[in-house]
């Protein structure tokens, strides 16, 4: 039997200071996280041909078919999150994003 291999770029992202944010305002932080996922993160993943593999509360793993898509998607996502953090009064939800082949 021949194994099928494929290349993929994996993006790992999480909210920086999540425990502190949850401790300060649990309801507000969870609402902000849900809104940011729905408005920014999920559409960006889809627009760059990504596939959400796993969520971990404040983090997620995303698979992309190419490093270019992963980097474009993660850069755009980080840029939009920064803008969202300046726009939103409840939290800035800082994030850590790492992508690699």
C-alpha cells in the first residue's frame, strides 16, 4: 500500500494574556473572542483556503495548502485583530501567531 503525502503549512494562534483577560472580565472576553472569530478569523481562514483543525479555548490550529496562504492569512488576521483591538472597547485580545511548513 502506498502512502499519500502532501505538504501543508500549519498556523497556531492564541490570545496573549487570556487567563488575565478571563480573570478580569470573563463574559466580556468570551463575547469578544466569539465576535472576533465570527467576524475576522473564520472568514480570513476561508478566504486563504485554510481549514480549522482544532480549537483550544483561546487558541486554534489551522492547516493551509501553502506557506504563502498561511503567511498572507496570518498577517492579514494579525493586522485586522490589531485594528479590531483599537476599535473595540471591551478588550484588545492580543494574539500570538506562528506559522511553519
